[in-house]
C-alpha cells in the first residue's frame, strides 16, 4: 500500500476528502477530535443546517453521495424577505426551480460522509485531537477525552480541522507563516422555530427567510422535520448588540420590537438565547497553505470566511475536489501541494471578499428601491444574453466558474448596470441597444 495520508478532522471537508482519496486507492487515515457520532449522536445535539449549492453538490456527486444527501434536503427557491411592518415577499435565487439551493442538516451530512469514507477504506480514529507535531521525527501527538496522549508516525498531514486548526498552529512553530484573522465584529446566536404539531412548517418551508434590519439581521433555514434553524447576526458591542442583550427581558423586548412576525414562532426564544453561546465570525487570510510536502491545510483551516454567501462548506468541498484531481495526476507531494495553493488561494480570497460584501447587501440593501431596480435590470440582461451575462449570484451558486472569475465578471456587470441604470427608475427607460453593445464588448461568452 502507498505511504499513508493522515487527514486531521473528519468534519465536512475531512470526511469528503477521505472518501475521494480512499476511492482512488490511496492509504488514508483520519483523526477526529469528537467522538464517533454513530455511537454518541452528533455533538451539540441541536439541529444546525447549511445551504448546499452546486459546488458542494458536485463534490458529493463525485463521492457517490448525491442521492443520499438530496433525500434529506429541503429546496430553497429564494430569499423570503421580512421587512418590518410589511408582508414578506420572495426574491427568487434563479430563473425557476432548476436554479435553487438546498438546506441540509450538518449532523446528518457529516454522518453520511463519515460512513462513505469508511466504506471507501479510510481508517478513522475518533476521540483523537491533534495536539502537537514533531516535524523532525515525523511524528504527531493526539489526545483522547480521557487525557491520554498517543504518538503516531506520519508521512504527510492534511489539516481539515476547521477555523481553529491545530495543524495550522503546529506548522507555525516549524516555519513562521504570516496569518491574519480579521474579526467581523459581529457574532451569531442559533435559535429555533419548531414544527407545527402536525409536523409541518410554520412559515414557508421552501425559502431562506431573512429579516433585514440595517445593522443586523435574522435568518431561518428549513429542516426536513418541519422546524427551522434560526440565526441572529448582531454586533458584539454597541447600542444594538449582544452586549446589550444580557437580560431575558431585553431579549424579549428586542424581538417584540424588531421581529414581531417571527416572535410567536420562536417558541423557546429566551431559553435558546440564554443557553446557546455567541459564535465568532471573521475572515482568515493565511500566506502559506503548505509546509513543503509535509503538511497542507484546506477548508476553514486555510481560509475561514464569513457565512453570508452560504459558501464556506461549498468552497471547502471544491477544495477537496481540486486536491483529488491533482492526486490523480501526481503523487509528488510538494508539487501537488504547491499547485493546490496556486489554484485555490485566489479563489478562496475572492469568495471571502464576496461573502463580506453580501452581509451588507443582505442586511440593508435588500430593502432599497435602487437595489430592486438593478436586480430587475440584471434579470432582464441575463435573459437577453444567457451565454454572456450571468448574475454573480448564479455564477457562485449554480455554476462552478472559479470564484475569482465570478468576482471579476461580476464587477464588470455591476459597472455596466450602474452605467445603464444611473438616474433611471424603470426598465423601459434603459437603452437596450447600448446594453447589448456593452455586453458583447465587455463580456466574453461564459
Ligand atoms: P469543520 O466543519 O469545522 O470541521 C473541522 C473538523 O475538525 C471537526 O470535525 C472538528 O471536530 C475537527 N477538529 C478540530 N480540531 C481538531 C483537532 N485538533 N484534532 C482532530 N480533529 C479536530 N457554509 C455553507 O456552505 N453554507 C452555509 O449555509 C453555511 N452557513 C454557515 C453558518 C454559520 C453560522 C457558520 C459559522 C458557518 C456557515 N458555513 C456555511 C460555513 C461552514 O460551516 C464551514 O465552511 C465548513 O464547516 C468548513 O468545513 P471544514 O471541514 O473545513 O471545517
Ligand atoms: C445563500 C444561501 C448563513 C447564510 C447562508 C446562505 C445565505 C445567507 C444570506 C446567509 C446568501 C443569499 N445565502 O441569500 O444571498 O444564498 O446560504 Cl446569512
């Protein structure tokens, strides 16, 4: 058998990568800090969900898991916008139901991936947290929940151990590596809307709900059991912030004032709010993703991003597909890792930037008249030039155009729409002959 590849973390990226590489016949070992979810249930117990789009789905398809995951997914046609004091309305994500995204449970998805990895021949050791690496002896140390530390030899380590990566820290010790974490200054809190007594949805089950409120927002994604996982994104400190919401009465009053239509459905608001931690958000920019052929980072461990485009997992899965493709061409580790970074880093940077931009767009521009006019114009131009003018959201969520290219084409399109739409309020005021010429001049066929 080939020299082993040791993957740190059997989370979303680690388990998918293990599946893809083991299927290729490579010798794959995985160490995971948490206990085996098949024995103890998924840690945390709460149901947390994620938006799955084409890039992520493609990775699951290559692992043979598309049907399995889709059987547990809820279709989201668009954003249901809840403005204060108005009826909610749907902003479709795509042209029709062929362009949608999917809400999937993190626990169930991770479980399916772990089962697939083992079925493909990967050896997973649970309850084993990487704590240190001896680079000279090519040995690592991991610790179980019983406190016992074990030492193992390794040939190469791949870190899929998330934003707080222990492997990244160990690589820093061997060779200092410029690393910048930019905190967003806003955190998040997970809440829940339970299913109705009959097991149905209390609000539209086929949408991603957003309550935009300018400096902050509330969102909800549906689960197959009729419930919703709800997330409040809010500044950590300041006038309207988590810091101010330390008393249950303040929480209740805040929701009554800002989210009156959601409040009746948030059955355990105060208990959830008090019982769940405030999650941290930020962007990680790391100069070197690999240490020669000895170690490589991918997914959140290499490039944590803010969640406002729903692309962190999708991007992590795309990382796995890219690395698997490189392993199919060569097993020269230093070369494979260097090429992986060269291909993926510009794309990770692009989606990290676009995700930051989307926070501002989601929490306030959705309620702006000019924004809606530009969205209308975008739809019209996309219909007239389907081969050239593809909305940026569609390039990110429904296609696999590299993120950096989606960002560059998106900038050209945004520019063009501002030029065409400046001072206008209605589509019939747009010079479509000029629009056609600009599009053909500036956008190559996609
Ligand atoms: P993780 O999923 O964090 O997995 C890391 C794994 O490593 C875990 O299993 C962990 O236990 C293990 N581990 C950690 N340390 C060690 C150690 N020392 N030794 C061994 N194992 C270790 N993305 C989307 O695509 N769509 C969304 O809708 C979306 N919504 C999000 C909402 C929120 C609020 C947040 C915070 C993120 C969201 N994301 C979303 C992003 C997504 O969660 C991450 O990008 C994704 O989980 C990254 O996968 P990963 O495998 O790199 O890391
Ligand atoms: C999606 C799907 C956490 C989260 C996840 C998401 C999205 C958003 C807002 C958030 C972006 C969008 N979006 O609707 O434009 O498409 O995943 Cl906050």
